[in-house]
């Protein structure tokens, strides 16, 4: 069964460093998303992406964050200068279409900022 | 504000008992509601998706109902097993945007 994959599973970085989190969405899906979950808190929406551009972003997704689909399969989230409060589990998701379509989530990348 | 609430935060049930998990959402203008399972430190596994036009969805021992007028969804798990121990999240997809708004989850322990 097709699934969303994410690498790495765990990333440890120093404050101020740049990190890139990678995702491979399900191959026939057109909409891509990033969410994050800080330990003990709700899963929060960061950004949605369609047709090579951001379709929606939350207030969390500031200038430190960017997303890219560098080729036909990968979808990346870059954090330019990490802060301690960026430590969280980051989930990538994809769906065939917008809104009323089911979103399928990857296993997540645990980011630890020291 | 478009919020999703799940109460109780945690519950324990003896094996074999039916589980009833509740989810409330503040705005009835939703496209759909999705239930997920999350094991500790793991990703989100989609269990059921209910479109706004549907009243319920079933998959095996799982049944989810949706009452838009009252802003509630309920996930029923029949004849619970220890392997059902996990956190169950509900997420609403509100009209006007393309994001899921999550509840904090119901952490379930099924006691053998």
C-alpha cells in the first residue's frame, strides 16, 4: 500500500543551524502539507502546497521556514536558523485533492534543537 | 475560532469493553472529520474519514458518527483489545481553508 515516507527519523541540531526535513508523498497525490507536534501538545498545521506554490500557511510558518518540491518526488521543509522552540515532531502529509480529501501522514521526523 | 476538543484526555478500560471516544468541534461548516491513531513517538495512522454529508463510517470494529448540528463526532471501538491502546486524535477540515485542526487526543489504555 502506498505510503508517505520521511527522512531522517530523528535529527539533532544546534541552535542557529539550518535543517532540511525530507518527505516523499504518495506518488499520485497533488497536495502536500507539513504539520508539527510539540511534545504534549496538539498537532499544528504549518503549510499546504499545491502546484509548486504555497496555498495556505499558518502564523507559525514565518520567514524562518520554507518549503520546496525540488523534483517530482521529494517535498522538503527548511528551517533556516533553528530555535530551541522548534524542537518537535514534524509530520508530512499528502492528499489526492484539496479540502474534502483524506490526508495521509508520514511517520514523522523528530527534531531536537540543542 | 475553529477548535477541536477531545474529552477525556485519558481513559482506561478492561479488555472486551466497548470504547466510546468523543470529539467536539466549534463550527459546523466542515468538509469532513478524520480520526487518527497515534502510538507513542510514532506517526498518525488514518482510521476513518467522515464527509460532512455522512452520518457515520465503519471499518471493522471501528465506527465513527458525525452530528454536525451539535458539533460532535464519536468513535466507537467494539470489543477492545490491548492492541487498541494508543492515542486517538480527531481532526476537522473546516470550510474556507485546507488544513486539519486537531484535538489533543484521547489516550486509551486497554487493560488485559
